[in-house]
């Protein structure tokens, strides 16, 4: 999964066969991934999948049951030996910001620099506030700032001691959707400008895709796939990743050949050869962007749901009880519930799995 290009010394962070948890139980089992210098990685998955447990292990808050964590080729966690958090050169940004209410913004950012001479500390703090576009608010207090501004202060505070790695634990989950999108791009730009590596924990795949270079999809304490966002969407390694990432649903089909499937949507040809024998029953993943409006098509499913979203409308179509799928059309194409609509499938990236039940 893309981990062969680098030699071991090239990785900033290496997690090898990590197992850890609480009270002797392993929430995380046999997790391995590596992050390059300057990259932003993501732990993505539903609630309870173990994302935050991995983050706590990286920070040094949790001992390991097995495996190892290496930062810049130094082992910082092994079973029975955990370098304490304050010695790891790892910064953390939490979802609740955890700012000190009685300190000014400048003093919050400089909190980890108390051993520096006062003038040097002030200069460093003002440079960081410049980076996060908050210099004018240096002498304000946290309660005078918006949620987005407070989150940027928390980031500046984490960056102040010049950490090797920043850990971001659901950092935008308390903010509204528009602000989340803007701030995630801001934070990416700040980290890239400074060349600082980061690991983000989130359950929001839009956020993961917008911010991160590599994403791990987690389920039940195990990594299902560690890859670039494009591959997670177009080349998912298993059915869970396929259904968790992006929109879409499965329709039943039958293999005619390694890259050709017969279904109620017609014969679908794709870009990859599977090892099925002809006649194998399969489920084909159909994404909304795989369906095109085509007045000449003989395929005419019925509209059973529609969701207007301004520039586009999401339709749910039904061919039969077994075969339903979604399509995203520009909103000028306006169809009504119960109407039959001529469409065709253009699944350039054919994703299908052998039917298990």
C-alpha cells in the first residue's frame, strides 16, 4: 500500500504491528503505517473504531501491548517502555481547544516556551500569531474569540515548541460546516508552509480528503486501507472501505468475464480484471457520478427519491426490489417522483465484490 518507495530512514513516523488498549485489552490490533516528512496523515473511521486510541498511543498516554512506535528512527514506545509525552516533541490539538481562560492569546501560545528569554519568547509568539492570522488579537482573552479563532490559537500553541509531529484530535468537530471546511484548508496550508507533519483523527471524510496526503480507514481497531484519498475512493481494498468512503450503493450482477458484469443496469465494463469465473454472482458499487443522463438510453429506472442541493440534485432510482442506485445530476435536469428517466452507466473504475450471501 505505497510503503515500499521509502527506505526505513526516510520515514518521520513508523507504527509497526501496534496493539494497545485499556486494562490489558487490545482495542487496536496489529496496526502498521508510516508517514513521510512533511506529510499529513489521517485516521478515519466510524465512532469506536480505535482512532483516538492510536492517537493516545502516539502521544505517549497509553502503553503498548505489542509492536513499536518510532519517530525519526527512534523507538518512543515499546511494550514496557514508553517515553513520556513531554519528551516526545509531539504537539497536540484537541477538539475543545483546552486554552487557559485567564491567559491572553499571546500567553496561551507562549505557554510551552516559558524557559525562553522574555523578548525572544514574545518575538516567537508574534511570528506564530502572524502565521495563524491572529496577531491583532494577541492581548485578547480566549472568551473574546470565535470558535475558529480559538482553534487557531490552539494550533499556534502546539506549534510553538517546534514539535516534530502534530496530533489533531477531531479539531473542528465543534464548528459549523462552512467554518470546518475553511479552517481545515487553513490548517493544511499552515502545516505545509512550516513543513510540519501531522496526524488528524476524524470521522468526516470530506475533512480527511481536503486536509490529508494519506488516509487510514479503520474498522474495529484495524486498518482496512492506508492510501491516498483518490485510491480510497476509486480503488477500495474491500467492501467496508468501498461503502464507507464516498456515496454509493451495491447492485447485484453476474460476471461475464474478468472486466465485464451483467446487471439490471445493462452490461458494465470497467478498468480492471478480476479473477472470477464467468457466472460468479457479484455486487457492483455504483457511485452517483457513475450515472449519466442519456435521452437515447433504453435503461429507464423510476425516480423514488430526490434531494435538491442547489447546483445539483441527488436522485434515487429503482429498477426492481433488488436494484436501486443514486445519481447526481445538475439541477436544471428536474425529474419528478415516479417518473422514468433514461440513464446509462459509465463506471470507469469498476468496483465489485463477490456476493457472500
